[in-house]
């Protein structure tokens, strides 16, 4: 692999973690990435993937004999089952791909494909304030849960980290009246007592 610090732009302010490299794939430098979204388009939208080492909760037993490159220039990427397989410039063999195992993959939010009408990226919803139809503040979006058929908003009062205090609101039209990213507000049909 090339010098890990060569040709690296400054870390973008809008970098979003989109996946993790889980293993090598084949013998020609391809590697497998587990995307953090059911639709991995964010991985396909950028040919420049930024890398960070695994965090403390990442895969155990990853021993790095060479420094992790800060940037991968992606030459090919495709879906393969529930993972994405990719190839990068300067990663030419299985050993090079194995050296990437555990790396966290980030891309610039600005390179994400444009969401369609009434479609939102999770990262854009986290932090929005949630009010019911009566104008009562329910809390802020602290995360989402993917249940398969739909997502569920995790709402918590400002500054509260206790999961028992969270509300779970299905992110479906039956309960979500409107989402305004510019106003940083979601209006829902949800009472204070449930």
C-alpha cells in the first residue's frame, strides 16, 4: 500500500460513518464492507472513503502490522448479499485487504445521493425536535431502530440519557404528520401520555 498520509484532504466536517470493513474478499485486493444502512447507496456515492481505526467496541483481535491508510480511492464497489465488496487503488492483494479489517468507513454527507420526496437519511433526523399536534414538546430524536418494515424514532427529553425515559414512535405516515429539516422539527400524532 502507498503512504497512508499521502494525498489526503482534510477531514470533512460532514463526514458520516457508513460501514465497517469486515474481511478480505478473494485474492486480488477486494474487501467486504458491512454497511450501516439497508440501502448502501452512500458507499456507492463516493469514490473517496475515509478510514478510522476500530473503536473499542469493534472487532477484537485485530492486530495492525501496517498503518491504516486515512483514505481509500475506490475503483469498484458492488452489492454482494448483505455486504458491499469493494476494490481500492493501492490495495492489490489479499494481504492488503486483510490489513484493512476493522476499519471504520466514512464518506462526506455532501456526496450522499439526493433523497426523494418524503425520504430522509437517519443522520438528518437525529437531533430534530419532536412536537405533537397540540404543540407539546416530546423530546429530540436520539436515534432510530430498523424493524424491517419501517423505522422507529427514539425520542428522549433534552439532556436525558436514560433509555427508560425514551419514547418509541413508528416513523410511518399514520403517526408522522410532517418533517422539516430546515426548521429541525418533526410533528407527530402522539400524546404525552403514551
